[in-house]
C-alpha cells in the first residue's frame, strides 16, 4: 500500500499522497509498538469494546502503555516524514503538523485494528494449550473456529486498519488547504 502511494506521488505530486502515506506508515508502526510495548505492561489489557480485563495477547485488548506507545510510534513517523521531506526538498509542512498527523492517524489506525480484532477478525482456539489464536494449526494440532468472519484474517485486519489510518491522515488536508 505504501508503494502504491509513493507511485501515486511520482505520477501526480500532491501533499495528499504524502499524508496518506504517513497515515498508513504511522498505523503499522503504532499498531506494532502498541502490541510490543503493551505486552510489557504490568496491568492486563482491557477490551476496546467493554473495558473488561482480558488475558495478555488477546485481540481487541488495549492498555495505557500500549496506547502511549502507539501515539509515540505515530509521532515518530510524522517527524520522520518531515525530516525526509525537508532533506529532499518536498513542499514542507511544519514539523508540529507532521507529528500531529502521524500521532492522530497512527493511533486511530491502531484502535481500528483493535476494534476489528475484537469484533470481526477470525479467531480460533488451540485444543492443546487452550489459547485463542489466529492460525489453523497450533501446538501441532488443528485449531477450532471460535468467532469472527471466516475471511477476516489478521492480514486483512491490518490492511483495513492501515487504509483507515491513511484516510484519517488524508482528512488532515482540510486543515492544511
């Protein structure tokens, strides 16, 4: 998706391509940071839907540490966009605006990922370890369907949430122009 946005910019240079790219990259970074840093939280995650305590690693779980990491990851992408744009002479927006767009779009995309994970993502159960998993085989055994749409894999959830983050960033154009 990021490459398609870069190609769009190469064909028709416009800040909209840059914004969408930052939103997509901020989302994937924010989601990854939220997962990795959130797993280090001393407090268990809570459901993005109900606020109930969940087991660590459960799809749709969020934590304060993970949310802060998501925001930081998005801001970092925004700052990077400003830096690279400045270095190569692209039309520039102020640093604070790139950081804001990265932080907001990345966080929005990460929360969209959590929401989709809690509602429609295909989830399965391992008959051996009893964990909720996203794969067909776990612990050497075939897993059992639990919930979600059969076609809504984790990859599709990631793609949809990335597009959402890109659209959120693209909405920033109304504040720029």
